[in-house]
């Protein structure tokens, strides 16, 4: 049997395609590890808590409740959303939470595995994939809740619901790509992971999450330029069967994020040894 | 048939930075230069040093390399380079085959989950497939000897139990290259022995790199050795015992005698081996010969002769023997005089190596200590055989029957 040969050196003579190939191969081979890590974390998380799964969606639900209260009490005046505001807010907050989770996932999984990374050599892609698995698990729960809401708010089921997973996938790829690019820096400096929630909070208000795009004004311009807008908006639209908006922009965003996703995967792969060195030095 | 060459290390160097903030900033720079392929030569930047410098070696299947050296000599860094966790700043490492590392046991354990679940976690991290673990799980539980607790959460395990479980999983690896750091020190004696038995079984089919401070162990399993100091290989070769000797010699520099206790009633003026000229304050003595030890003791406040006893320590500060010279007459003496002692020591059957004599003066044997000094005399026993036991007893064949 031929033995696999590994070469470690400073120079990196491999082309990006070769690296991507290796990365994808490792990803495929480490699926069991990724699954194992995801199951481990999910089990451990719920075994030590009574509310368990509830925690996966309690934050977005409270955010939505606050906004529903603000709106219904007349404290603020929002642009008409076209559907029941309560459902608009709930669905927006849940979709947004899927996005933030996907974005934070690479850095959270990698930080959690710091101690193993500096001692054992295993395909680090498994960490990313396990993060994706955990995100999918939580997303599934959120989608179930959304479906329940569909019935609660008596919204008719639409055939376009079938496209919902596709849009969510686009959203997740976009967010994971950004997450992968910031992970190496985030592992060096704690500032990054501290800043992420704050920036995401700000971004949320520049995206039609809990309110629709205003008819006029500066916010209209910002929201329409924001690449997250078409993703979040259309995720909700296909879910309830509304007409798609910013179709061309959506396709652009997703079309660019797919190649970027592969580049970010390679970037992550080549950066890890440098990070491990600085962590353990 | 020539055995497979599994590890080739060519001129490998690695540098580290002493300052954390600066280190992180260099990390950012390295991230950037990494993207352009790292073609330029690396020089030391401010506050950097070579943690590993210009290491070369080759290892074939069935060979075992011992890496020894002080703490911070660069051994663990070299292991990390070999394991591919970090990249060299210079040089090239080529490794063939499946690599197993006994560096951390029980990686991937989650304390909340049960031992059984964690076998899967740990196994997955070590690169096993689900089918492999399924088929080995009974063997793993058997080996760990903690079947009764296998379904309780790992957080209730003692540290020794965790190590047992971790090693039981790791022992199932069938690596071509095995990297062992000092992980086996934990666990009770029975388990440590079991671990080494497992490693012994793996040895002939693997190329092993073994880091340890346990010299008898190194001399037992290694057939080639590298002594590292400040990142460099100061000794390298197949003469394992010579390498270990130079390792011990690194500690010889602080060889002054040290006073452990004194109640200021007596003090040692001089100590020597009669008729032997010391070389660097070490007295060379041939194995099996008889010697005379001479001491001069200044009496400051005693009016009765003190009882003198000696103890022998080896290089690792293990007590090897005690000496209670007979015929001491504890008669009354005058103050402020120097007393000379001369003791015979017959047929020294200590094995080859360095030994230290500790000098004790007390009122009675093992009672009311006046004075105790370590390394009063350093002797070096000369013999052509290297031993790992402190004594080489005198023996001859008398007859054989067929």
C-alpha cells in the first residue's frame, strides 16, 4: 500500500485550485468528525439545561416581541409591511438570527477547538462543517416555528415555500464566507469577536428585518444598497408567497458569494498553522 | 530489504516571539505574506528568537529517536512541526504514512457526555471512522478498565481515569509514525506499565519520536538520540548513552556542594579521596576498588565527638546507598580545634557514572543532627559498561554443567 506523503515547509507552492481540492477532500473525509463534534455540542448543550431547544430561538423571538409591542402601542410608526406586522417581525427576526449564527459559526467553532488544534492534527475543515451542521439543526427548529406561525397568523401556504431552503442556503453561504474571512484575525485579536455582535446589531437596523424599507429618505438608500437586504427580504417573500424583490441584486450577491466562499475556505486552511503558532507560543 | 524512510527533516528552523502583542502583530503580517506564497527568506524580527534551529535527521520504520534536553530547549516545538501543527520558518519536513501523536490524551472529550460517547468524539478527532470505532469500542473499554463508569459523564472521572480512557482510544491507532510527548506520567503504575507494553508492540512497525526526561526509558527504547539546547542539536547520533551523558553533564555546572543544615557547632573544612587528584573537582575511581575518604571538620561548640555518616546520591538525586562507618568513638573533645577523619570504603561496586556523597555529623547515628552538606565529594566510577541500575555487583562464572 502506498503511503501518503506530507510535506511541511514555509513556502507555499500550491495553486489555489490545488489547495481548494485538498480542502474539499479533507472536508469530505472529515464529515464523520464534523457530525460527531456537532452532535457532541448539541447534546452537551441540551443535557445541561431544562429549556434546551428553546434557547435557540428565544433571542429573536424577544426582539420581535419588543418591536410588535412598540408598533401596536403606537410608540413608533412603521411603513406598511403588506402582511401581518407580527408575522413580519417574527419571521424577520428568525431569518436574521439564521444569518448571524452562520456568520459567527466559523469563529465560534474554531475558538472552541483551540486547545485541540495546538496538539492534534486533524482536518480543520471539520470545525467549519460542524458549525454548519449546528446551524442547520437550529435553522430547522426555527423553520418549524415559522411554519407554526404561518398557521397562527392564518397565512396561506404558497408553492414558493419550496424555494425557501434555497434562499436560506444562499444566505448561509454569504454569511459563512464573511465569517471565514474574519476568523483568522478574530483568533489573534479578541477585539474581533467583541465587535461582531455590535456591528450585527447595527446592520440589523439597516436591513428590513423588523421593519420594511421606508418609502423615502436616507434609510431607503442605505437599505437598498445593503447586500443583506435582498437576501433577508426574499427569504421572507418566498416563505409567505409574496413577489420577489431585487431579483437581479439577489442573484449578484449569491453569484459572487459562491466563488468567494471557496476562496475563504482556502484562506482559512492556509491561515490555521499561523494561528496555532501564535496561540501556543 | 531496506526499511521505509518515514521521516526526513532537512535543516528545519522555527522562531518564536517573546512579546505577546508583537507576536500577534507578526501573526497578522504572516497571514498576509502567507497569501503570496512565503517565498522570501525569514530573518529574526525584533524580540524573536530561534526556538528550533537547523535540525536534520532521518528516521526509518522500526527506529526510535529520543529527543532530550532541558525544559524550553525546543523539543515540543519540534514535535509540533513534525505533527504539522505549525509550519517551519526554514527547511522542509517530509513525512510518509499515517501519523499518530500521543501528545494530548482525550482530545475532544466533553465533560458532560458519557465515557462511551466521548470514545466516539476522541476517536473521530484522532481520525477513526465510525465503523472503526464501532468495531473497536469493546477493546477500548476493556483496555481502559473503567467499564463500570463508561456510561457516566466524564466530568465525574478522576484525572487518571480520563487518561486511561484517552490512552485506550489512542492505543487503537495503527500509525506509521508515532510521536510521543510526556503524557504517560499520569495514571497509576499498573497503567503506565500497560502503556509502555502497548508502545513496545507498536515500536517495530513504526518510526517513533519520543520526548522524555526519563533517561532510563530513553535508553531502553531509543536507538538514536538528539540532545537539544536552545533550539539546536548539541549532540546527535546513535550512541544513546553518550547523548544521555552529555545531557547529565549539562547539569554538572552547578556542582558546588550545598549546605542543607547546620546548627553552627561544627563545619566541614575539606573533603577528599585520599591519593586521588580531582579533575574539575570530580574524583575518578575504578569500579570495584577500595578507597579512603578524608574529612577535616572544625569543632566550634561541641564537647563530644560527633557521629559521622554518609549517603550516596546518583545523577538524578536518587538516594542509592548509605554509609555508617563502624568503630567511631564518641569521646570528649576540645572546642575550636580541627578534627581529621579518615574512612575506608571497601570494594565500590557502584556502576559507571557520577555519584555524590552527602556528609552528616550528628550526636548519635540518625539522632540530633549538627551538620549536613550535599555533594561534599563527587566521585566518578570508571567502567566500560553503561548501566541503568546503580550497582554492578562483582560476579564470576564458577562452573557450568551440561
